[in-house]
C-alpha cells in the first residue's frame, strides 16, 4: 500500500467509506501513470511520446445519463429538464454503497487537485479513478497543487470514476448501465459504466456553473479565452466542434484557457489547468500549437495509428469522430500563467450553422447578443455525443445547456449586466457551412474565420460599413481584410437565391419556436431582437 508523505490517504478513503482496497496510488507523476498504463496493456506510446488509449463503449458524453440529486436545496434552484434530470438521494446512496463494494480488493488511483485559477473561488477536488490513465487526465486538466499545498489542502469535492461498474437500471434509478450523478449536498460525483474522461471535467464544470453564480455572483461561461499583447481579453462561446479550442490557440495572443471560465468584477479566470482538444484531421499547419502540445504526458483518446504503429493517423475516425487529446495548459508555449485575464473587450459567439444561412461574421446589438446567448444556436458535431454521426442543428442555451443547472435566463441576466457595465463588442461567427446547407455547401475556411476574428480584435472591423441582414437583423460587414467580399453575405454564396430565402425563413421559424419557452423571462429589448421572417 503506497503511503503519502503528506497525507494519510488510506484513512481518508476509509472515512469516506472506501476501504479494503488492494492498493492506493496517490498523486503519482505523469511518468509513473504512463508506465503503469503501458504495463497493464491499457495504452501505448506514440512517436511523440504521448500516451494513446481507447475509452471503450463510450467515446463521447452521454447527456441522457447525467443526473443531479434532487434535495431540499436543489429542488427549487435547479432548472430541471432533459439535461438536469432529478435523481433520488436514496438511489445515490445505494449506488455509492455498490461502488465501494465493487472497489474492494481493487487498485485505485487518487489525485488531489483544484479548479479555478482565481484563489478567491478555488475548489479543491479529489479524483478517484479505476485506471492510471484516467488519473493522468485529471492531472492534465485540473490545477496541480505543490507538495506544500497538499499538506494543507482539504478536498471539498470528490469525483469517483468506475468504468467497470455497471448500474442496474431496474433497481438503481438510472436509464441504463452508465451514469454520471452530481450530489451537491454530499459534494460528490459518481461516474460509472463509461471510461470517457470528459465526464470527469464536465461533472465539475456543472458543479461550478451552479456554485459560482449561486454563492458568489460569478458568471460561469462555456468559453475559451485569450489575451492580446495590450492586455485585451477576448472570449469565445461555443459548443464542442465550433472552434473554441482552435480559435483561442492564437500564437499572437496568450491563451487563458480553452473551455471553462468565470467572469467576476475584475475579469476572467480559467477553471482548468489544461486543454481537452479535438484531434480529428489535426495538422501542424492548421493548428500548430495543439499539434506541438501532443508530447510526453499528453493523453490521446480513441485515435488510430498509421501502418508503423507509432505515428498517429489524425484523419482516421474508425473509432470515433471525437478523437481527443488532453495536456497541461503550459504545453501551449504562450499560455498565460496564472490563467487570469482582464475585462473582455470582444465576445465571440461561435455557431456551426449546418443550414448555411448565418453570415460568417456579424456584429450584434446588446439585445441581439442576449437573444443569441439564450438561444445558443449551433449544430452538434459528429462524435461529441453518443449517437451523433453528422452535424445536427440544435439550440443549446448559453452555448452549454447540458452543463447549466440554473435557468438560462439567470445566466443571460449576468451576461447582460456585464455587457452594460463595460463597452464590449459582441460578434457572431459562423464556423459552419456556406453556399448551401450541410451536404450541398462547403465548410467555411478556417483561414477566413481567423481573418475575421483578427479584424475584430485589431479594430479593423470598426472602420468598415455594415448592412443589416434582412431576416436576422444582425450587422454584416461589407468588407473584411483577408476575406473575399462575396463570402461575407451568405445569400450571395448560394447559386439558388430562392432556396436560400426558404432556408433562412425556416431557420428563423426554428429560432422563434425555440425562444417561446424563454419569452416570459425576456424583456422587450431581447424580444425585439428575434428574427423577422419575410412576408
């Protein structure tokens, strides 16, 4: 039994209810975790030194199997819906008892870490995993305490991940054998039946999205963030696959973080200590920083190899489109440490419009920004969730509905307050299709998207003329450095203009129908920002 020099982990786990273990590996280094993974036949090294593993049955999140324990505190505060599904406390206790029994005579890997770069909001987390490589993921993705920190820190939240344990839906209250359950009263997350590591980080993101606004008045955001040489901060909202990680990894700007942040009175801070990037079709030319980060200590998930068995074939989606890599934030050579930035000057809403209707770049009024934020229109990109094999248009409130326990109007109100307190430019960037819908049109070139964002950040888009989109009302720039003029107006890219008008009207109707459930909590400014279908 491994004994820590700074903590009595054996006793601490016994007090938690986890005992009779075969071995406890506490706070192992990445090198030790990688060595153990290879020795157990659970992974292998690539030619760059990264560890490659497969996550088995689940290669993406399973939102339908995510639950929150409903108790006296959460009953009236959580926005219960298809993503925030209530779970009985008795069933949670029953599952915990079963998991602790399952772990008897097994080895576990324990890591103490933290979330939130701003010390004022830091949450200490203990992650207990069934495999060494899942513990490596926790090392990569959370903040890493020093040896001195460990001596004094007390874990506030506990995450237990047991992929080998399967629930019995008939008796355990789950939908099927896999589950991810958050218990705010016990400050614990149970994950079973799925080895997909994203469940670990998204579980804690859900926790912070409830605790930070509810207890501290901090605005939590599913966004990436970076900072320019002048100290200007930009944030990028968007679901997986819309380009948050790619577009925030700008060699000319310092990366604050790629996925999860909070916005307090002084600025923006990262929740995480690492990045979790998609790697499908990754190249050194398109995304040099991410490509270079796949080195010793990085964890690749569900990738395939070239014939030599050492080099990764990033074009291969045999296992999943959702191939991933996790690595510490400092693997990005221009990462900002500590990962804390100032008040944002530019906000980008990234949407992957599978209908090919929305402009590749447009400027939003405050009312339009609030409306679009509450709508959260995008397309679920293949592989980010179980069962999604091609882009599918959807509305995800706040660009992250599966992780938002409170009502979207509460988050939108916080965004509105931030916008009114500071003069912030808000842009909508369509990283989806142009010249037609998915299957007919083409994906907007990444080089064009980067040029549009650069023009917004440098103020070049403040110098050009705009015209109003006839249905969505957003302001479309008539020119943009580095982008062909004909690309800027989506209608011009369609050979059949009548088909575009029909598709645009159809998308506008979808927006209006979706927003009906929020209308009673939206003010006139927001309601007036709704699309106006042509008569």
